[in-house]
């Protein structure tokens, strides 16, 4: 009865529904796209595409400089358009520098992807900061749908370069508001400078978070080969789809908490859903993977273990929303650093002990350590307050 009341209260919060729907479609459809690629591509090519996109994602986080989180945190409080314009020119300049560096390193496609990923990510951050949740849901969903259609269609003509072209075209189209703001640049940068302390911690936090999500792909590709990376990537995509829940929670809870609202019901429901999703993935993997992806049957056990990581990931998002809204980004940064160091060490050591299962165990353990670290700081803060 109590759970039913909690669920009903959550359903009345339209902002959460919109953000969850947009994040679900954006992330879920990305997972569907990767499953389609698993059917179309050999395992090694599947690993290669993920390798390039992982490099682009890491470099995009470098270029964003933590300003997306700054916008989501401060715009609901201050509603200063100068912050948006100044953040846009800074991130665009940074992404151009990364494009040049990647071009020199013979990674031009990854460099172009950095430009469009930064532009789209910043525009999405603006929508969340303005609390335009419905618009965020529509833009996120439409971008992903167009990207999938274009990537598959262009792959049929141009093979692997066509997949990347689909990303570039779709993200560019839906980043037009970002590029329009660049036509009227704010060169004073006063608003960005005023928030440099928070932004610096946010930058370190965001970068370590992206490294935790993508550096493992680069590391596995370099050390274990693209075939192992392909097997791991299929399992990780299942986790990535499940991770729409913690992503939606953070995207919704952070601006809400920053604006003065606290949604306990949403947090409770989020934890319960994470347990249900993990159980469903564990049961479905042995049935669906051999049926849909016969070349990836070695991914079954990896998928089952990595799916459990959604539970600590959900708690991580709940705690991060709380501390970011309180303008205390140091604790999430420490948690991220602890997690990524753990993940790297385990990826380099566990596969030699328990094989590919060690890759999944590395994700589960690192996410659990991150959750425990944040909970430790939360408990410590409560004791200090009393």
C-alpha cells in the first residue's frame, strides 16, 4: 500500500516522467543501435567502432570543462543567460583544440565527433538547467532516432565511415541553438570566472566519470584486443541500457534539488527499480543472447555479472544529486577517482585470473566502491551537522 502511494506521487511529477522518458529513449535506443551493429558487424569491427566512439567521448568530456554541470546547477538558481553564452564559447574553443590534436594523431573522425558531442551535450544541459524537461525529452529522443537511421543507412553505402557520419549529421542538426549562440559570443567570461571553483571540481568529477565509462574500452582494446572488446561491449550495452535509470535520476534530481525541491519518493522508487532491472537482465541474458547474437554467446556470464552494477550506480546518482545541489563537488570527485583507479587495476589483473568475467567484476566492484564512498561522506556530513 505504501509503495503504491509512493508510485502514485512519483507519477504526478511530470518533470521526472519527461526526463526519464527522454533519457530512456536516448540511452535505450543507443543500446538497440549497438545490438543492431552486433548483427551487422564482425566482432572485431564492432570493437573498433566502440574504440573510436570511446576516444571521442573522453575528449568531449575534456572539452566540456565541467560547464554542463555548472549550468544545470546554477541556472535554476540565477537564470543568467550570460552564463550560457560564456560557457558555450569556452567549450567550443576547447573542442576545436581537441579536434586539432586528434587530427595530428590521425584521428580526424574522433575529432569531428568531439565538436558535435560537446555542442549537443551543452545544449541538453541548457534545457535541463531551464527545467524544460519536455523539450529535453523530445530533443534527446529525436536526435537518437535520426542518428540510428542515418548511421545504418550510410553504413550500407560507406561501411564503417557511414556509422560515424550518422552521429555527426544528427548531433549537428540538433545542436543548432548552440551554434547560434556562438554568433553572439560573450568574451568577458565573468560568469564562468565567478564559478571557477565549483566548475573545476565539476570538471574533474565529469572527466573521471567519463573515464570510468569509456576508458575501460580503450584499455581493453589496447591490452586484450578488439575481439575481447567486442564481447565485453555487448555485455556493457545491456548495463548501459539499464543505466538509463541512474542517469534519469541525476538529470532530474539535480535541477530539482538546486531549485529547492526534494523528491524522496523518486529516490525510493529508483532503488526498487534498479533491483528489478538487474534481476530481469540476469534471467533474460541466457535466453536472448544465443537467440539474437549467436556470435556473442561468450558474453552471457559477463552480462549477468555486470547487470548487478546498476544497483550501486543508482545509489551513486541519488547521492551525487544531493551533494552537487549543495555545491559540494569534492566528494563525488573523490568517489570517482577511487572508482576509476579500482576499475583500471581490476581490468589489468582480474582477466588473467578469471578470464573475461574479470571485466564485468571490475565494473561491479568499482561501482560498489563509489557508492560506499559517497555514503561514507554523507554519513560524515550528517554527524558534523549534529
